[in-house]
């Protein structure tokens, strides 16, 4: 199926990277523990979050909802958006067109 988009992928990836970086314990997606996460420098953390965003983007093409840390990421094909939620609040909306 795939996530349909008209925006440049690099722009979507940047927005999604920023969004997943705000999800509490998002690093657990890669089975990292808090000590491993804390040991990383800022550049390495950014790289991990970018890899996470990339994995999530392509994963949403197969499964329209993915749990990440204490958050939830969902692809809404009707409105061409990706919603990033934590708890019962949407914390980011990434527009795909």
C-alpha cells in the first residue's frame, strides 16, 4: 500500500523526526534502555530518532498505526496526514501533501 505523499520526503522525515523525538521513551522502539539512551550525545540521539522516523514512515504503509514508546503514530490516508499522539492528545500532525 505505502504512505502516499506529495511533499518532499526529506521534509516529511524532518517533521516526523522532530515529532517522534518528543514521544516519551521513544528510544524503546529499538529496545534501548534509559542508560543507553542517556549515554548518547545529541548528534547520536538525532540519528536514532531519524532512523526511527524512517522506519515508522515505511511501517505505516503496511500498518496504519504503530506504537512507539509511550506514544502512538497513525496514518490517516483520507486526510493525507500522520498523527503523532501521546496519551489521549495529538502532539503533532505531519502533512503529506
